[in-house]
C-alpha cells in the first residue's frame, strides 16, 4: 500500500502545479532562445609607409623632389584590420604636415589589392590585414626636411586607430638654362666678342634658373675650343657676366647669387680671339654647375 500511496501523491502534486499556472514546456523537443552581445573593438593599423624611397640604403623613407615645375607624387600605403571583421572599417585617411605642423595634404586611402601586407600582423587573431593606398603631391619648391604622415582607420562605431611616421624630403640643387648654343663671330685679335645665345637656332635672352628646392650658386666653366685640325682657342679666353660680375671661366668660377626655387639670373658670354688664330669653326663646351 505504501508504493501505491506514493504514486497517488505525485499525481496530486502534478495536478496542483498545473492548476496554479506555473510555466512549463510540454514539447517533446524543448527549445530556449539564446542571446549573445558582441562588443565593438577598434580597428588597428598594422603598418604604413610611403613610396618612392629614393635612397633605399638609408633608414626610413627619403623622397627626392622633381625639378621645377614638376610635382612629386608620393604614395601612402597602409595595412589595417578590425576585430569585428575588416568590412567594419568605414574609411581610412591620411594627414600630411610639415616640420612646423602645417597641414600640406589630406587624402582618403582606398582599398588596394596591390598593397602587400605579408610583413604586417593584425593584433586580432585570425584576422588578416587589408591594404589601402592614396596619393598626394609635393611641390618642387617645398623645403627640404622631415614631413609627418598620420594614417587613421575608422570603423562603423567611429572607433579609430592611428599610426604616424616621418619621411625626409631631400634637398635638390639644380639649374636649368634656356639656351643650347653660344655663338661667337670675330677675327683674330678681337677682344670681348659678345656671344649670341641660341635655342634650336633661335636667338634668346639667356637665363640660368634654379629648379631645385635648395638655394643655389652658379658655377660656369669653359673648355678649350678646337677646330678638329689641332688648332685651339683656350677656354681661358672666355668670360661670363652674371649680376654685374665678370670673370674668366677657365678654371670654373662660381657666382654667389643664392638663387631660390624658380629664381633666375641673366648671363652674358664674352670671348677674346687671340691674334694669329687660324680661320675656321671652333667648338667647345660651357659647363654650368649648381653649388
């Protein structure tokens, strides 16, 4: 009788539970909803650099200016990742500043499958870095020195990550001339024969222009002129006038003019034709060197 009584008691208890409205699952395969809240983590800049590197043997990145008026393209490359998946990155941008903190360029970096991220590592396990790139231009007259590039990645929750480094914009001393020939015509014994400057056989007002970003002095040297038959007019017979200063140009003479970028000076060439010089066409070279 005790065993039967126990069974009856269980039946009574179940009946009581059911009658009081306590929740229960009566399905043959009960289920419950699962909930997980995933937090946002900031993006990460795995690495960044600039190209071209015009002096690869030196640490860091060195960029050589182009001669005036040509701009220099600089490519900013970066590899970034995000622990929520790289598709969570909404944009990547760069800001370039000079040594005094002045902003000289702002640019958006775009996904670029040609950017290799093999040497870069994401801090989030199982996530690969994605390559981005963008281009800005440096002016030919921009001062030599260090420039800072800051790259920032932004995700969908406006979380950010930034990395910055410095590249060196190198010094360029360079000169350009607007003539390709200096022609003299005279007789033996003539002195201070003024040259006629030509470009493509057209007479020009001769100038020497600084086309680099570093102030430059002008050096000029004349070689001997020869007629191909052994006759010579020595280069020491030629002189030049720059900024009112006349000097023989063999050996080289340097004019302390300090030309800045895109500044120029006029030049005049003179030749003494020694007495006894055989008639004929004499040729030589005038070498113009930045200092």
